[in-house]
C-alpha cells in the first residue's frame, strides 16, 4: 500500500493478519508512533515503512519476530535506542537511515548482510562484535557521532564490499599492516579525525577498490606577481579535485572495442537502456563483474584524433560525488596518423535506480535537487574552462541504490559543440593549455586567465530552475509541459494556488517558510531575462538555507510532540 496518502497510525486491525509475510507501507504520511503489536504477526518476513513521519522509539516487540529478513524504517523521525537484534537469526537487511536515533550501535545477528544506519545521531564506538559479522556485505555508518578507532576486523571481513564511515568523529590511526577483505570495493573514511598514513591495502591505486579519505588542507601559497588571484584559487581547486578523483574513483582508462562488444553482447537490443540526449545508452558487464553504461556518442562533424583526446582527457578530470563517474572512452576507427574519428563511446559507472523524473513523488525532491545543484556549481566554478550547457533536466539526474542523485550528460559541450567548431582549426584552446599548465605546477601559471565559454551559464540556471519547478509540482502536473508550468507559476503566490498546483507530498512535508524560499529561488531561475537569473552559488545557498529552515521546523514539531501538555 505504498505511495498513497494514508496518515495517522498504522491500524491495529492489521495485527489480525497472522499469516502475513510482507507488510509494505512506504511513502505515506503515517505520523504516529511505531506499532507496538508487530510481534503478533508471527510469520512476518519483510517490514517496510520507509518515507513516512513515524516517531517515537524503535519498538522492542520487533526484536521478537524471529522470521524477519528485512527491516526498512528509513526516512522517518524515530528517536532513542535500537534494541538488541541478535535474536533475529534470519535478518539480512536493517535500514534505519535518516532518523533521529541517538543510542549506541545495537548488537546485530551474525547472518546480517546489509546494515544502513547513516544520518542519525548514533554515539559511542563501533562495537568490536561488528568485526565478526562474516556475512556482512554493505555497512553504512556515515553521518553520525561515532567516536574511537574503527575496528581493524571490519576491513578484513570476508564478504564486506562497501564500508562507509564518513562524517563521524572517529579518531586514532588505522594499523599500518591492516588487511582488507578480498571483496572490499568501496571505503569512505573522510571527514573524521583519523591521523597517520593510509594502510597499504587502502592506499593502492586499483580499478577494483575505491577509497575516499580526507586530503590534507591545501596550503595557501603567496601570490605570484602578475597572476590573477582567481586563477590561483581555481588552479588549487582543480589540483585538489584531480587528487580527489585519483583517490575516490576508478582510474580513467581507454577501453578496447572488443571489451565493449563482449560487455554488451555485441550491443544487443536487450542491452539497450534507451536513447539519451547525446546518443544510445547500453548496459554492459565487464569481465570483473562490474556493470557499466556505454554511450554511443552522436558526433555530427568529425574532429581530429589529437583534439578529441585532449577534450576527453579534460572531461575525465571532472570528479564529484554527484556526477555520474566517467570511467573511460573508446575511439573506434581512429588512426594513429591523427585522422578523423568515425565513432566515440563513453563508458560511465552504471547507476541502477532510474532517473529523478520517474521518482518525483517518492524521493525527497529538494534534497536531490540540492545534490544536483552542488554538481553544477562544481562544473561552473571548480574547473577550467568552466563547463556550461550541461543538459539539465529531470531525466538526466540519475539515482543510485541509496537514492543519491548524480548528474549525467554533463560536459557534453566540450565534445559536441566544440567538435563541430573544430573543422579547420585543430589547435587546442588557450584555456586548455592553462588547465594543463596549472595542473603540472601551480607556481608556473603565468598565462592570463581566460576561458572560452561554450554557452551562457544562465541557460544552466534556467534549466535547473525548471527542475526545481517539476520537483515542486510533482509528476502529474509536470507532465503537462513547459508552457503550462510557466503559466502556473503565478499560482504559487497564494495559499489556494499552492494547494492547487504543488505536489501534495511537498505541501504536507514542507514548512511554509522553507517552501517559500524554494519557490522564490525557482522564480528567479526561470526569469525570462537571463541577466537577472541568480548564480549557482546563490541557488545552492538558498536550497541549503531552505533545508536548514525545514530541519528547524521538524525539530520544533518533534519537541512539541514529546513535551508534556
């Protein structure tokens, strides 16, 4: 009964369904406490109540339902303690992300495979008992208040493939001789208080393992005479971004055509995911088991092999958590004599959960839009030359298995539009020379700072404003087209108009002040006069401010609900 408008409490009458195996009430408006009668459902295996507003404590009765395999209570306002769950011998999945749980981490059964506890306020140290959960594959403890040194045994668990410890207050140093399990593919230790060197098993460049670790702060060097401060600032950002990319993502490489044919079964129709704005997209699987997305690029005019590789190399440096990772490219038919190139394939990470447009009423719209805004702000301000005209639309924002938004089809103007202009002019633009010179040695950046903008950044602002507009009205109204939506923007000025046009989920989960901030910045982004549109820095600031206002409102509601009358 997911994605409806059910509210209040989960009806007690459901406790009579004693043969029930699966209970899924995701994406509703239940705002009472968690049911305390769940143990009456003695055959229950799957319980999912995510994306509601359920409050109060995690019910102790749930720890008695030994048949449970999946407990999914994420995106609610649960608080207090998670009880000992070791009696749930069949439990495979525990997901309580984005609540207000503030106890120490709970004891868990030995057979659990996925534990998602991020974005709460869990305290204390990570229990050493977590280091004997040999079936554990995916552990996310990020964005909590955990302290102490992570148990070394966590990293060597035989099945662990994903370990996220970011944004806590973990301290101390990891053992130099730390051993990593053979399946470990992703580790994030960033934004903690850890000191010392990374152990060798986390510090080895490998296509198999991604490690995110906080970089040392960039030391501000004294300005060189004749070098604009803006260039030095951006150069430092680029240098740092390049380092982040080298540590936080698989190495960019050139794929062979044989690899792509094998991965996609000769580009079989069954592998076709669809046709994006730049070409057909295929799903593939590499020899090591990793899934990829292969885009067959529509290049309308040919440019030289040398010029193309320069632009591809630039694009490969665009590394950000909310950009779909570019893993490499394949040039089919290019000759070593720098002749023209008939076919180009771009190989990206495979993002599994569809696009933002398909999830408008399910995911937290403003949060996903905020993530997308961060990515575009990075493309506008943190790379040289800046990347504009990034094909911003809800269908180009993809969601991973954790509903984290990632922008696809970014930076295509570097390849598409510039390749069309390249006929008869194969000399690289000055801005690219600046980019490479700065990366090699920041102190030797003596070129004047200038970028040849490919299209106006105001176009990206307008398109992002339209993404915000679609987020506000939801999928039903957004399907009526751009002209209809722009005409309806006037309705946002009154309460009655908002009730008529804004998605009910947005209305019922947003405070009036927070909603007004988002509506205001949306209006500015889609202004007919491009010169009056805000910068992405302004847009990002407003979205983050709206999120803070909403968080304060949610906390006030929680306080009112728990205070004695």
